[in-house]
C-alpha cells in the first residue's frame, strides 16, 4: 500500500508540493504550484503575517486583506485560508510540506513557531477548543449546535471568522 510519505516524495520530485515556510516567527509563506489539469492555476504565493491583533494576507507581495481577530484564533485563521486554497485547487491538505528555514518539520513543531508571541494558558485552551470545533465542522458542517458550543467555550468570534474563510463569506 502506498504511504503518505511516498506520495510526498513523488509530488516534491515533480514540483507539485504545496509548501508552507516560516522564515521568521509570525510570517508564513504558502507556495502553491502550477496546475496543468482542472482546476488550472498558475503558481502563486500567499504570505501570512500574524500580528497580535490579527492576520495580514498578501498574494505575491500585494496586500489582500487584514483580518482583526482574537489571539487564540490566529493560527486557525491561517490554516483555514490554506485549507480553502487547497480545496479550490484540488490538493489534499495531508500532503502539505511544512518547513522552517528550509528544513522539513512536523505539524506540531511548525505550529509552535507560527507566532512571534506567547499565548496565555487561557488563550491556549481557547485555541484548542476552537480547533476541535473547526475539525468537527469541517466533517459535519457549521451547525447551529456548533455555533452555540463555540459561544459557550468563548470562541465564537474565532469560530465565525474561520467559518467565513472556509465558506468564502465576508468576515
């Protein structure tokens, strides 16, 4: 049976990997490859700059958007946009290449270096709660029940922002 690592090697060899790179804490570059089959697309880069009050989105050096958001939601917002782009181009997000200073890293190690500041223990719990809700919503949809649960867990603003990104709605 083909393993995910074998597929990663193959897509790297053919320069088809979607790669996320951290050159400095708080700044992530997502490199999306050229697609030669539907849906066709030219290669492009998205740059995410995580600040204490939100995330700046750039596409190939042009400021696209700035989303004000609570600190607990910042990493989830970046990954939501990357997942949305992967869905658009038909790329399996399990194949993302994660790099820090051009060295491949695990998801946990990459995640840890995405912020240039520390979260409080309360914010870390909120971040965990938000991620669990978003994971559930990606499988079962963004239901009213999940929205109420987000409100109870004090992550409703972050949940709404991620929902809007994943569904293409305005924040």
